């Protein structure tokens, strides 16, 4: 931005530099505002989608937890077998 203003200052004088700086600054402000608005909208939609599917996520999480617990029970019951199968 400073380079653009300095170039305009050498080519067209103070007024051109001021206009170039103002244009660049306004463009950056509008882009940042637009990006922030887009991210906020996307975040709200994502949160709404996750809330709508929370029950399904909890149900799958419960099944996975049961499977992992069952696997730990199998490992505990057949510890000698797995110790012989995978020697350290």
C-alpha cells in the first residue's frame, strides 16, 4: 500500500497518492469485512448442522465406546494368548 502511494506521489503528486492510498485502504477494509462476514455465516451454519446431528453423533459414539470396551475385555480375558502371539 505504501509502495502504491509512493509511486502515485512520484507520478501524479500528492492528490494522486492520497487517492491511491484511500482506494487501497478501502479495498482492504471491504475485503476484510466481507471475509469476516462469510466466516461468521459459515460458522453459524456449521454449528446449526452439528446441533441437528448431535443425537446421531452421540449414538455412533456410544457404539464405538461399547466396541472399544469389548475389545479391552477380550484383551484382558485372553491376555496370555496375545502375549504369546505378540512377544515383546
